[in-house]
C-alpha cells in the first residue's frame, strides 16, 4: 500500500541558509541573491544617470561663442 497523503507526494526543495553570514546575518547568502530580491536601488539609478550625462557631455561638440 502506497501513501496517498498529499504531503507524502509533494516534492520538497530544501535550501541551506548560512546563519553565520556577515552580510545581513544570514538572510542572503550572496550579493546576487540580495540584488535579485531588492531590485533596482536608487544609488544604481543615480550612477546610471551620471554615466549618461558624462558620456553625453563627452560626445557633444563644444562650440565657442565669439
């Protein structure tokens, strides 16, 4: 006789959580996991805007007014 309970048929996915982590006391194991969970941050948006303005300033020709 096989077990017919749903809990016996469900696939279980266990995950190791490192509670001794220096980064957030074990909440995220890697920076990549944290970045995925948190999504885009304000500091990343500001860095992108700064890069766009510096590249735009470098590509636009400087005109002299006489």
